[in-house]
């Protein structure tokens, strides 16, 4: 599906999405001019702008049926003042000069125009930060990945009641809020998927074949395949390198296919170990950087001779190699781990690396980047409204109550102010 945050570019509208293009649209948003426009045009522009954000996935006829002119609001009352007030200030009268109260901020009633949409299940999932957009939350509901009060719910327009508990599958939430894969990670996933497919085909062939190959026959087949590779390489290298006829291209392509078929058997098995080593080396570098920053900045670094620097580098390389060996042993068999040769700092680094690998492992089969990390440009949209109680570890949330307006602020999240939401409310108020 096309990115609705960028279409059209000249008049891009703000959507309920974590897209970087949507963040750019928020940055460049300006209020529409009102000097040379009629009141009808102002209402129409405000309605179109606000509807592009609030319930963009909902039909206009459906929203007009949901619209209510009764806007929920509350007046907070301090219990301490209520306990100490005996009514003498009010009984004294207004003209006596008693009972001067502070000015109370105004209540933004019109910002509650789209409050009925916050009851929808797909919008609540987006507000609870369990999906990166309202359309993605709608997709989760339709695909059966959401439960309400323990029962599967496939209706994205289901209106939540106070106390309802809704939950999303954690894998879907990790895919929605996690960073996407880069080219290298996508390639590793393809190789792993190919390896699993080849293993399944081999198992099927072994089940169909009554006789199994011996070790000598397997070795002979491997030797023959290597000989074929050598002969093809010799024929290609013997000819001129500058000229590339069609036959040579065909030979090169066949050579590449044969090399890939041989290398895939050995390379796919080392994908996980290489990624583990890369992750461990990155973690080691970060921890070393943290240790370096904790040292006092005011100390002057003394210059050391070249041979001493080389010794320090050799010792650090030896320590890192010992750490890698211990890390590999711990990943294979944690009971056989021996930390007697390591220092206290190295033992702490090793424990941190093992804990990170346990809690956030590398898995090339996942559709998101592993180890998991939050997606880019997420911080600008990371907030949870007051009427929701979210538990991100189990990817569940409780709809506590309906959103209300209070003096000074409204509980309906919106990037627009009274200048947009008031004309929009008047538009729907007159057409009701």
C-alpha cells in the first residue's frame, strides 16, 4: 500500500502514523489562512485537515453517526480545600471582598470533538503504542492477532467500554515497533530460509530412498564437485579476460551457480555464529567506551613510546580473544564456563553479553532486525494518554474510562488547537 503520509506532496496531511514523512509534515504544518475565506470555507478546511488525522481509515458516513454534541468534561476539586471549607466564604457574599480565588484556565471543550473515535479498538491499539499506525492496528485486528477480554476480536470498529482489556500478539508488536532489516540482515534471512528448505528436501529424499549413502560415497561426490569447479575455473581463466563472448558469460553464470551451491552448505551454518560474534564485538566496544568515559576528564594523558603502545594493543587483543573464546563456550555449553583466567571487569562484560544474548537474541528468521531495537523516529510519538493503562511486557492495555476535558487541557491527543477543532465541531454540529 502507498504511503498516505506523502500523497500529495504539495498538500500533505498529518496522519496517525510514526512515519518519518509524517514527522516532517508535522514540522512544516501551518494553519490555513482565514483572511480572504468565508466561514463555510474555514469550516470545510478545518474539517478536512482534522479528519485526515482523526479516523482517516473511517468512512465519513460512519463518523457522522458516531458524532455526539455532548462533550465530556470534569471539574477537578481538591479534597483538602473541600475538607477545610465550611461555607463561610460563600455565605459572606461576593461584595464583601472575601474569597478571592485564582483564575481558572479555560476548558478546551471543542478539542473533544473526536473523542468517540478513541473508543475504537484500532485507535486504542495505536494510542497504546502497540502499532506504528492506525491502519496497521486495523490490520492486526482483521488478521486475528488481537483479543478483547480474552476473546478474539476481528472488528476494528469495536467500541471499548471502561474496564475492557485488549491484547496484541507480541510478535506483531515487535514487528510494528522494531527497526526494519538492512540489506545484510535481509540476505542472512534469505540464506537461513534457503538452508532450512534444503534441509527439508534432503530429509524428504532420505525418507524416500531405501538405501543411505556411506561416508566414502559422500566424500567421492564432494571431490567430484570440487574437480568440476576447478576445471571450470581453469577454462575461464585460460581465455582472454578483455573479451567477454556469450559462451564465456554462460560459463561464468554456471560457475557462480555451482560455487553458490557449494558455499551455501558451509556458509549457512555459520550465519548465526558470525552474527553472534559481531554482536559481541559491538557490545565489547560499547562497554570499553563506557569504562573510558567514566575516568576523570581532567587527567592529562601521558605520552607513551611506540613499543609500549604496541604492547598495550597486544594485551587488549589477547583479552578480547579470551573473552570471545569464553563467550563462544558459554553459548555452546554454559555449565562448562571457566572464568578463572579472566579479570573482574572481563567477567562483568561477559555476564552482560550473555544476559543480552538471552533477553535479545539474534534470529535471522524474524521479519524485524535482531537484536531488537526500537524503530527510528519513534520518540516523537512515544506517549500514552491518561485513559489507558498499558503493560508493554505482555503487549496488553486496559481502557480505563472515556476521555474527558479538564481545565487547561484535553485528554484526546491531537496535533491541532482550537483554531482547527472549533470550526470542525461547528461543521458537524450544524450538519447533525
